[in-house]
């Protein structure tokens, strides 16, 4: 079977790259071994314009956000599922110091257009917010709809192979790749954290990190807003919220732990005034690069092997625009932004 591109992985990276390549008229086959706790399957899908405790504007946000909104909305229409929702992020400010930091950053400078004051009284029955609250204009990607719907779309068109790709069986040269009976001009690895087992990209210093999340029921709490204090509650269904997340560099396995459940529950108790019950706990591994920027492009020594990885904590905002840039690079030779280009790890 002849293709233009094999895409390995159907997390958010492989989903958006395969969508972008198909939109550009390419023949694409996605190869994915379903992994229930892949980063994309357990992420909340939050898009937040400000990040960290200093409330800095997220990198490239003014380019990333409009592109993401448009692309997810178009995909949702194509697939007949809700894929994207703009949401307010209700921030219960956790201390006087952070209230000052937030006000300093958001009353002037680029973050201003994405924030506004909140009438804290509206949530006082539910949230502990002695230092007040503020609103950040964010969004969520509805990954639990989008990823299965894209998988069905691919499967119905025979564009999906549900299997683990074994690198040892992959033949490649400058003209293309062959994997068993499949041939293509190039293969693009969107393997998430499993990239560390890929023999061709071992020189890239991936810094993976583990995140854990809870699913909780909060009786009576009905809101479309994301609620944030030291942890984040993201609405999933009436009274049901995703609660996360933790961030650990140093871990031994992918299993959920009692310590992180206790940590997350402590965060929930510091935020909520009302009782809740835990429904579920999950853990997954975020694929990050050392410099926390995407890593993409073709291998300088093996030009039929490509990479789309390093989406870190921001896969949902980064993936659509980065997939578009990578598609333009593959099809038209358009240069990649240097800080995302895989070559930065080979020039040294
Ligand atoms: C707890 C947690 C919360 C998060 N919350 C958010 C959030 O709110 N907003 C946000 O933007 N980001 C969030 N993230 C980060 C986000 O999840 C990641 O940036 C993103 O999911 C990475 O996507 P990916 O496609 O690169 O990798 P993955 O999602 O890991 O997907 C990789 C896929 O490739 C498949 N695969 C790998 N190797 C092979 C192979 N050899 N053969 C076949 N298949 C293969 C895997 O099975 C998997 O399906 C969160 C992450 C975690 C862990």
C-alpha cells in the first residue's frame, strides 16, 4: 500500500497532523496502539492564556489561539461532535501575594485582553476565596469527543492501523520508508512519551513528566466555568469534574499513587466549601523537551523519518498551529520556527 505519510500515534499531535495532511490532499495512514492513559486521553484539554505563578502570557498565544479555535471548530463540524468550548477560568486567588501578582500582570500588558474582574460573591457558596477572584478567558478542547471521533473517521476510511509499530521492522532511505507491506514518502513519529524507545531520536534530551488527575462529583455544583486555585476543576458532565493535576519529573512507573491522590484531595478541600466524592484516578506521562518547546521536523541524517513531539503541558493550544507549520514544512519546504525545529538538537 502506497501513502505519502505514515503518522505514528493518535494523541493530539498525531490527530492534528493527520488532519492537517489530509486537508492538504495527502494520502495518510495513522498507526496507533490504543493507550487508555496516553497524555491526550487523560488531559483536561484546558487552553489558558496565562501560565505559571507569574501569570505570564503563554508563548505565541496570539497566533496559537485563533488557529486552534478555528481548527477544532472545523473538525467538530466535520465529525459531528462538540470539540471546542470557550470557557471562563474562574481563579480563586490563593494568597495576597498572588492577588498582587495577578493584578500587576493583568491590568497592564498583553494579558489584559484575556482577563477581567470577577464578582466573587457569585461563587462564595461553593469556593473558599478570601483573597478574591478573577476571570481569565480560556477554553477547553473536548478531547473525550474529538479523539474517538477522529479515530472513527480514520477507521471508516481505512486510514487507521491499530497496532504497535516496531522500529526494528521499519526500512528507510532517502527515497522513503517501508513497514511490512506499507510504503510512504516519510513516517512522522507522534509517539508522545513513548518516543524514548524510538532508536532514531535518542540524541534529543526528552524530559518526560508524570501527571495524575482525579474525577470527582460535587453534588449541586453546576457550572460551565473552569475553577482554579492550587488545582483546577474542569466540568465534564453535570456535577462531575476533572481535578488536576500533579507534575513529577522523577517517577518509576505510570500507575496512580495514593500520595498524589492525597495531594489533589488537599487542593480540592482548600478550594471547595462543599463535600465531594472521588470517582476515579488516572496517571499519564507528558512528553516534554528540555527547553519546553515543540520538537518537529525531519531527521537531518534520515530524511524519511520525522518527529512531532514535545507538546509538554500545552498540547491542546500548540498542536493545531504546529501541525500546520509542520505540514507546510513537509509539503512546501517552509522553514520551521527555529525554537521548534528538530535541527536545534543536531547542530551542536
Ligand atoms: C494529567 C495531565 C493533564 C494534562 N492537561 C492538559 C491540559 O489541560 N491542556 C493541555 O493542553 N495539555 C494538557 N496536558 C498535556 C497534553 O496531554 C500533552 O501535551 C499531549 O497530550 C501530548 O500529546 P501527544 O500526541 O504528543 O502524545 P500522547 O497523547 O501520549 O499520544 C501518543 C500516542 O501514540 C501512540 N504510540 C506511541 N508509540 C507508538 C508506536 N510505536 N506504535 C503505535 N502507537 C504508538 C500511543 O499509544 C498514543 O496513543 C496534560 C497532560 C497530563 C498527563
